[in-house]
C-alpha cells in the first residue's frame, strides 16, 4: 500500500512538473483545472518541487486591484550542462541551461597538443568557469567535449583526428582532475542536435555544417543517427569533382575542398569578413567565387539527397552569410540539374551557426536530464531559424 501511495504521489508531482514546464507561469488553480487534481494535492506537489529547486514562483500584477495571483515557473537553471569545443587553434566553453540558453561562455586561443601543458591549461580554464557559476556540484549535469575527429565506439578515444593532428589522446586526458562526468563526441553530430533542438519539425534530412571544415550528420525519425564507426556519416568526403583539389583527408575532389569556409579563403586569398564586404560592394572576383561556391554547394546537396531524401539544415560559419536570394539560387541550381524534380523538401538556415557544436555538446546532457524527468525534450524556441521554401517559379 505504501509503495502504491508513493507511486501516486510521484506520478502527480511529475504531472504537475510537466505542466509547468509546458506552460511557464501558471497558477495553482489552472494546474488543478488542467490535471483534475485537488488543490491540496497540487499544493503538496508544488511544495515538493519548490524544495527540490525545480520550480520557482512569482506574483502577477493584479488587474483589478485584488490580491495578485502566484505564478509557478519552470526553473531553467535547476540543472546546467557544460559544452567544450576543442579546435586545432582554440578552446571554447559554454554553460547551457535547461531550455538551451547559453548563460556563460569563454574562449581562448590555444593550439591543441596532446601534452600535459595543454591539458593543464584546459583544466584551469574549465575550473575557473565552473567556480564562477556559484552553484552546487549536483546542479552541473556534466561536461561533454566535442572535437574535429571521429570518436571510437567505446567513447574513450579518437580514431580519426587529422584536423587535430593526433589520435593518441583519450577521454581520461580530459577527465583527469575533473570531478564531473565527461564524455567525448564528434562535433558534427552534436551540432546537428543543437539545430534540431529548435527545428523539431524535421523528421528526415541531412545536416551540413559550413565551418572552416565541413561536417555532416544524418537525421532519421527526428533524431541524429549514430553509427559505430563513422559517427553520423561523412558526406563531406564524397567526391564532388573527380581528381580535383586535394582534401585534408588525402583524397582529391572531396566536397570539403569546395564548400568549406577554407575554400572561400583559399580561392580569394582573403579572410571571410573582407571577402563578404567586397562581395556586398559588387566586386567582380568575389561575386564570381561566391556564385561558383553556391553551385558546388547545390551539387553537394543534390548528391546527398540521392542517399537521404529529406530536408537540409545549413549551419556553421558560412550560414550567417547566406541570404534569401542565395537560398533561392541554390534551389534553382538543384532544380536545373537534379534527376528528380519537384520534390517537396525544405532548406533551413540553422540558428546556432558556428556555435552549434559547442552548444549541442551541452545539450546532449540537457536532453538526457529532461527525458529522465518525463519532460519533452524537443523544446521549440521562437524565432530560432529561417525556412526557405521553393520559389513559386521553381515549383
């Protein structure tokens, strides 16, 4: 009987917690109305959730001069997670709350080396960030480290890490001296997770990160697909131009050599800011390079969609430079060459851009926590992205 009573109490509390999560700023009376639970029971649930720090309350402004109503809110910082992005020349750290907002960031320029000196600096910076939060240890769900490399199935080491010029480091290299759970993940995979955080309508598709180097991930059933060996795929190493420019992987003609941010810098011999300033001013060279870039990107998207016929998410550094007309040109190029025309799909511009992997790393732990609490994990963030549909003339 006692076990049954506890189960009912926990069920009621879980129902109240979820309703507050989905309807932030709700009164006790509204909770009772929606859940058909008595006010005394609701009060007990609210008190328990308050004592656990999972919800907070505030007073509404009374519109008729009466007593202001008490509103109950989901506590966005009841738990937090930390994402760490390891790049060849930089270390980025972000602290993310339960609704996916970044509440603290830090970034330092440092060349990656599999050495004690590097990991000592990493530990010092990470510890400084955590100490600045002034939260209890139980508040921090853990640390997820994303990197430009394919993580082995055991999650303990990287077996392909040419961009970091090392595969000898392990998870223990990062966890030494850190008293929180730590995991290693592939950057493209968690970057896709970050964009899906707000683009929950996508069920099937391909994520493309247009950073210094390109990263890709496959989405099926609204989830990023993870395979044992190549994480969520490596479309960027499909051949776009046979015997073309050499890729960092050693092959010739890989898509990465043509649609990465590096390809723009290499072709123009300019940094991205200068390149796009000149392009905006109508400079001929930059305009021609960009048009050729969009054609290569369109070809890559068309090739990728021959494998997974779904929507496309474009994220990463270059995504912020993509205009509506650029998206229309991409669609036009695809329609002019593809085997299968007039298919219903969308190309989305991601919300997080070059920070997608960093934020997505933290979201892996946020998502796990929300699921463990019985809360939906597909939070929709208003204004999170732009969608570019097919122009009428191309349909």
